[in-house]
C-alpha cells in the first residue's frame, strides 16, 4: 500500500455535488497518478506552484466540529486520495470517531486500497470515475494504466455492501454516442451511475477550452443508453448557455 502522507490542500465546507441528495464536507488531497487534460483540479498536482494552503489534520478536525449537524458525509477527493495509503486510512478513522459518515472519490487505479478501506469500515460511500472505455485510458489519462486494476475496482464496489456509484464526465473527445454503450457495459451489475456534463473552463490542458460540451438533448440520449444497463442514473451539472 502506497503512503505519501495526507497533504490536505483545500476544503469545501458544504456541497451537494459529491453524494447525490446529501450534503458533504469535501476535502481535497494533493497528488494524482493521472494527467487528464480536462481536469479542473490540476493545481493539486503542483500545490506549491499555485500557492495552495497546507491544512493540518488537527485544524481540519477542529473545523469539522462545527459541521456535525449540517453535513451528511465527509468526502475525500483530489487528486487521487488512495495514493495516501495508511495516512488516509488513519485520518478516515479519526473522522469516523467524530461520528461522521465518510466518502471517497477515486479513479479506481488502486483496488487494494479501496478494498482495505471497505473491509475496515472506513468508508460509507465510494464514487469511482469511469473516464471512457478502459482501452482508451492511456490516451485519456496520458499515463500507462493497468486496466485490469480498474476492472478489479469495479468488481469490488459492485460486490460490496456499501453505498457506491460510478460516474462519467461526458467529455466529447472521449465519450461519444457511438462508444457510450461500450463504456456502460464496463459496469454491468452496478446500481447507480452518475453522468456529469463536461465544462471547458479552466482545464489542465487549455486545448479543451475549444471543446464544446454536449447539450441537453444529447445528454438525454446518453441517459437513455445508461438506463438500459443501470437501474438508477443521475445527471449532474447540466449547463445551458
């Protein structure tokens, strides 16, 4: 299990975007093993360059005290939180001890860590990002990806007893109406699937500023395809100019 420390670089005190239908306190951890061009959290890759604050665990826990009766989940995102290994697990344990339900947003590249957190009761919710067809991941993430590990993470979540969902950002460069059925088939057996609209504002690769998001009619077609395979499909972040 990799462990590079839990470097907390940001928080969002209340958000309804991470766990559909619930209010979350969101914690952003630095570092990621992917380099997706459309990413909006790319500053977490080089936090010193962008002067992101480093938040201590103790100060975080003190702040959480004020949100006990407000938020439903405390959710870790990034970056890729599972890179922080045992340090993440220890912090999750401290947050659970405060009486919070916890969540994790992950790219699915570290199934061992996902399994560890589930087996030890450290996460109540997991959202795994499905970026496209697994065979396209090297191109999408600009790294070498072991897609067998992605499939393992999918199986772990589908066979678990925790609250989970899979999520896809509808980036026209990688997710199309022609390949979307193949993408959804990668998560057959899943109970929940979230579709998010792509935004071309402030992306890691500025070339994505020229990529136009899908409109509502196209997103409805993605929704209809997804519903053929997943019983609960949720749509987030619809942008209509």
